[in-house]
C-alpha cells in the first residue's frame, strides 16, 4: 500500500492518486461508506446507539454479548475504513464509559481481535485517530448538495451532541480548505524541476491562500462547539492509553497480546496536511516536538505518511528560493510561512478556550460538593488537564511549533 520512499529516484512526477490523496477531497476519504455488509450488523447496531449506550452505562455489557465476527468478509479499503471507524468508536466508548476513574485494563477478545485485524490490514493503530474520527467519518445529507456544514453529518458519533458533530465537521472543513494547498505542493515541486519561476510563484500564492482558508475554517469552531461540552464530555473519548496518568499501564488487547499495549489518543498532529506543508517549506521543529510529530505519523494511513516522506526527499524549495535571489519568490515563500504560523496561533487560541479556560472552570466546579461521576454526568477528566489527547504537553508544544514555523522565514 505504501509508495516507495527511495530518495535516489527522481521525486517527480509526483501524483496525488499514487498516495491515496484525492484531487477533490485531499486527505479526506472520498464519499465514505455508511453501512457495512449484513454479517457486521452487530457492530453497526451498537455503533448507531453509542451515545445512549454510554450515557446509560450499558455499552460494556452490550459489547460482552457481541458475537466475535470474522473480518474475512470485509472487501476493499472503504469497507475496512468503515469497520475501523466503527470499532474505534466502540473501543473508546468501552474504555471511557465510566470516566477516567472507571477505566478497564482489558479490551475483550470479541472486540480486540477483529479490531486488530482491521488495523493491520489498513496499517493503522488499533485506537481512534484523526484518520477515523474526521477523514472517514462524514456523509452528505443531500448526496448532490455542497460540502458545507449544513449539508454534512457524521457517520458514527459519541456523547457530545451538536458540539461533537461541530467539532468533527469543522475539522473536516479545515481539511477540505487545505486541498488547493496540497495540489500546490505538486505544482511547486514540478515548477522547481522545470525552473519555471512564474509557475512556482503561482503555486506559492495558491498555498498561502489555502492556509489562510484553513484558519478561517478553524475559527468556525467558536460557532459550533461549546467549550464546556468539549472539555467535560467529548475530550475523554479522544484520550489514549499512552502518556495518560488515567491509564498508566496501557490496555491489554485480549487474544492479540498478553502484554498491555500503549497508543496515543487523537491529535491534530495526526493530520497529514501540516506535516506536508512543514516538509515543503523546510520548517525545522525543536527536537522533542519533532520527535512527537514523527511519532504521530504512524497514526496516519501509510500512503499519506509516504506522501510526506516523498516531499521530505524532494528538491528543497527553500534552497531554491534562496539561490534564485528572486525577491518576488522570497516574498511569496514568506507569505506561506507567515500564514502557517498564523494558523498555528489560531490553533493556540482555540486550545486556550477549549482546554485551558475550560479546565480552570471545571476545576472550580470540581471543588464544589456533589460533583457527578463518569463522562455522562459531565464530570470532566483531570488526568490530561495540561496535555493534549495525544499526550503532548499542549501549550509548550503548540507554542514551540508556532515559533519554529516563524523562524522558517527567509530574511531579506
């Protein structure tokens, strides 16, 4: 499935389709399936009832009654992606149903074994990641209507109601806004090889515009997601069992491994878009941040990870702009870097509102007598107050990658 990352070969012609990237949808899975074949009805039945099963504390008992299904009837990438999405959501609900104080140590065999098999087939980890939560979790209400939030819905959901829907779909629209920028990567690298400075300038202008559109899409989070609901209800279901004090030993996947396995939760750092832009623009992050970002690449579909590696191995855009001595190219390059830093500042503002400020309010509420238990009661998680769901120390990490992005500008 993974394209060759051999840097001795000429890196072009580089095509999107060779890396399972869509001309229309970018890294989003184009028009994902919404139903699995009939034999997988038991999975779909539970998946469609997840919010109610979790809030009524019945999901674990339903999973225990679930038959262990063979994955051999799943055909093609689309069915595998939907199966991974469904099993990821069921797993997150199963683990976090009772909040961070009522976690489990074992994922039962009837869930763990098929989940592992589907994960292996796709080259994805057996945990909910950005590839499931956003890229494969969308459908149009009107099949012929536009890709706008009013005409979109999720396929599978969790507690969090309209705020969860908004969180997923706004993130999806950020991915969609990136598409002209993804195409601009191909155009820019092609223009360098042809020594076509005019085409390179156009590609850089296209990239800067796309990153600006991503920031505008991200700001819509304020309109669609309630900070209290995100922090107190949604966030725990995105949490993993690596670098998480609530699950310090990881999770045993029964029938897969006798030892606990540790995986990071969902993180924006799992989006291929920003990795691709960083590699194209030659952004160098601090060693600890770079190590975390590289680890997050293993949560991407392998073909998308290979796309990032291919850009990394391609001709250096920054060197080309520096050597050209072309002030117009330098200004266009710097506009891209500036737009990327601005996007990261926008992300910091979102995280401040939805995690830091919400955490402070939640802490104050926890100090009051009679705080409920479990995510369904709205008792917010405290184990990751200063961390992202992927396990990073969130503010130092985000500020560092924003600052190292700014340092990627070419001075006059």
